[in-house]
C-alpha cells in the first residue's frame, strides 16, 4: 500500500538513502550501500528500499537481475512538500515568517541574482494580492 509520500515520515537512515538517490536520480541497492556512510548490511539496504517504496517515496524497474530505484517525486516536488510541512508545523502556516527566518539564517550567502529573484517574487505576490 502506497503511503502519503510525506518527507516527514522518514527516519534518519531513510532520509540518508533518499538524499543519495536524489543526487544520482536513480540507484541500485549496491550503489546505495557503497554511497552512504556507515551503511547497514546489503539485506538491510534492500529492506529499507522496499520500505521507502511501500511509503511511496521510491519506485523501481528491473535492469537484468537488479532493481533500479528512482524517486516518485522530483526534488522540487519533494522540497515543496517538506517546506509545506515545516511552514505548518513551525510557523503556524505563515509563509512570511518562514521566509523571514530563512533570510535571517542565510542573508550573507545570497547572491545578487537570488536577491533579485526574491524581490521579483515579492512584487508578483503583491500584485496578485490586490
């Protein structure tokens, strides 16, 4: 049975595996085992991939004798889902408070291009809100 596909229903090891697969776009159990820190046994990795598939985060196709796993959501869709959860959980649904917190945390890391893009988004939101 497929799960809700919420990134918040993942444990630490599951998040580690999903991050690895997102970086590569797809992976086999052997590739996951070789690519993550302190991996469980091969059968443990296979079990976690099966659980992630049952939760709706992964799907697989056969490539000869191996299963190749791919995410069911794009990185952008998964990020949107995670941010929606965080905004609801920690900011009482206030996108403005969440955005202000992110800007306070990373203000010095923003490029001029990113600042211009944020400014454009804010202006667009103002015009749509009228």
